[in-house]
C-alpha cells in the first residue's frame, strides 16, 4: 500500500465539492422548469376563465342595454326611451340611513 499524498487531498476535496455543486445546479434547473410548466398551465387556465367572464359580461351588458334603451311594451314598458336615466343603485346591499343630527 502506498501512503496518502496529502498534496492531492485539497484537489480531490475541490473536485467533490464541484461535483456536488453541479448536481445541485442541475436539480435546481429541473425544479425551475417544472415550476414554469405549472405556471404556464395555471396562466392558460386563468386566461380561459377571463375569456369566459368577458363573454358573459358582454352578453349581460348587451341585455342591459336592450332593456334600458328599448323597453318591451309587453313587460309594462313603453316603446320610447325613458325621459330620465335610471338612478344608480347602491352598491353592497342595503343602504344605511343617514346619521341623525340629534347625537
């Protein structure tokens, strides 16, 4: 048996460390690629949902326009446009009464 050449030990330790670092880099790249693939699938799903919501809003907007601008006589409306625009509806449920001045 030969004795250990202690001059080569730092070189071997450096090579082992470099191999471990390369393995970690490869693992990190694979993990990032997997995450990017998942994100692309999620973004595609979100885009499809947004397209459906946009279509629904366009249909709803068109129906609202027809109802307000062209009321149907058989639904109790008139065939002419309303003289006053409809007042805005309160958002978020029931309106709160104004605060009393007696407090």
